[in-house]
């Protein structure tokens, strides 16, 4: 394949906030080099195994790579958030599929604008996805990998970027809704969060479909 794409999601299970999908597209030869880059996490270090400080450091480095190399070759990053309201309306599975579709479309649109390769087509892309994720059917060359964020570095990078971006949104949400302590649990159903729901009810960023038994 000429291009490798890594995809992962974060935020499937929280009671509040968006679900977030990270997409990283990399030219195959560049990916071979980057897998040995000492500034990036080694294989097996997905976002869940890193400290918040390490995730921030790696995310910043990945973003700097995007700026430095995109004019010479392909290294692109897209992060897509799907809101709690859409999750309530369409369901979490639909929201994740939509985020994947949207992320891939954004990457391909940007790629098409900068690429001089007149033979561009989706057959050039090998899509690697974590867990049970699937890309749209038109991407025929795709592979879902159990624990893919541990086994394939480009999936881990997508996971890190998605996690850092979503966490940042939840820290901002804390400033608007301090009673829920979103900056600590990022919307996940900790006991502290559940207690706050019983006392304060739902905020505008809570997933009503996830909180039916917790608050009115």
C-alpha cells in the first residue's frame, strides 16, 4: 500500500461529552521511518498506558510532524468529535461510524488538494482500525485489529491524539459545569460523577440515553 491509515476512538462509554475518533494518514515509507522515531512511543504504548503528560508530549510532536512534512509527503491528522446530542439521537455505534467516515473524508479531501498523484484512488490506502471498528465499505483494504493500539503504532498515535483532544474539551466543560468535576473523570461514570448526577441532575453535555437510571 502507498498509504497507511490508523484509526481509533475514545469516549465510547462516558456518561457525558462527545465520542471522539482520531485518524492518522501516513505515506508507507515515512511510516517505516517513524516507527523507529525516538520521539514517538514504542510499540505497545497506547494512550491508556501513558501519563497525561506523555500523551500531551507525543500529541504535540505528531502535530509538529504534520506541519513539517505535509508539503513534502503525506502525514495528516484529523480528529472528529460527535456530540452527546447526536449520540442520544442516533446511538453510539452510529456516532462512531459517522466519525470514522467524516475523518476519512476530511483526510482524503486534504490529500487530494496537495497530492500530484493523478492516479489517486482509495485502493492506495490500507486502513488499520482498533478493536471492533470498521471503515466504510468503499475502503476495501481495511483491517480491524484486536488491541490494535498496542500492536500497530499508527493506531496508537490516532488514540493518543483523540484522547488528548477529548480530554481538553472535558477540561473546558469543567469551567462551565464545575459541580460535575469533568476535569477529573472526563465524563466517565466514576462514583464522584454519579453522586453529582444524583444531586444536580443532567447538564446539557450529558448523554441522556446513558444516564436514565442515574438522574432525572
